[in-house]
C-alpha cells in the first residue's frame, strides 16, 4: 500500500485492541500478585507476624482489591489457590523442622 491509498481511521484495529487489553490485564494481575507477595513477606519476616495471620490478611486484601478493580472470579480463584499453596508450603516447613 502506498501513501496515496491510505485513509486515516479505516484500518481494522480489533487485533491491536485485544492485544493491548490482554497486556494490561496481565500487567494488572502480575503487579497485584507481586504486591501481595511483598506484603506477605514484609509481615512475616520484617514485623514477625504469625504466618497464618499474615496470609489471611493478604488473601483478604487480595480478594477485596480484586473485587474493587473488577478482576472477576478467576482472580478470586487464583488468590485462594495461592493461599492454599502457601499453607501447603508452610506445613512442609513445619514438618521438616519437626523431623530435625
């Protein structure tokens, strides 16, 4: 296509718009997960808060924040799954400490 054939505003941009929307969704999810992980680490390591209290606090903030930002049910499922993984890892840590 040469410059004479181009007409401003007539190009189909649905693919670019969907790509941008996906990029922004991935950025929102990953940023919020990073904030929750750093918050959990700060509560447990820097302040000495019990790991279960910090986990419940961070999971609550994650669910409420996801609802406020309109992230949907998949976000809530992700927060619940990550919380279950954290409990599993903590149980493994507790078990390994008991065996030493």
